C-alpha cells in the first residue's frame, strides 16, 4: 500500500476532547498531529492518560484547531486507539519526531466539520 502524502494543517497547538462515560469532557493540547487522509487525522499518544482511557472506552472525539490564515475549525468523529499496523507504523517511523514516545496512534475518522457555528460537512 503506498504511503499517503502528509499534510501539515495547523498553527499553534490544537486541542482534542474526549468524554468519560458520564459525559464529562476531557480536553488537552496536542503537539503531534497529522492529516493521514481526506477523512482521517492521526494524533500521537505521547503522554495521554484520561484521554487514552476515554478513547479506549469508545468516546467520540473533537479536534479544534486554527489555520495559519486564522480560521478556526472543529472536526468531530469516531476514534480508534491503534498500537500496530500501517497507521501506527506511519506515525512512529514516519512523521513523529523520535524524541516523543508515540505509545499509540489515536485515529479520528472525521464525521463532521465546523467553522464556528457553521457546519461544513
């Protein structure tokens, strides 16, 4: 399978939010994130604790970021916690800086896209 072209798309530090079963969100800043395909974003799990537990419990996620053009976007979707295979190998041996542990690839499959209150997809 050919490796997808990597796209950097954010300015500053985006955030990711996942929810505990009681519906309480946990939001963290992320530093290692990459667009894998048209509908998949990969976040490296370097130091996640609560977010890791929430994702493993089946929580959907929301990723908020600002582009270099100062436009804000929010991506929402299902999440997979991946510790082996193509997506993990691409993160661990491809774009992730070797100074980070990269315990897993948190893969968000985009289901909704917003810019402000406007739903784009």
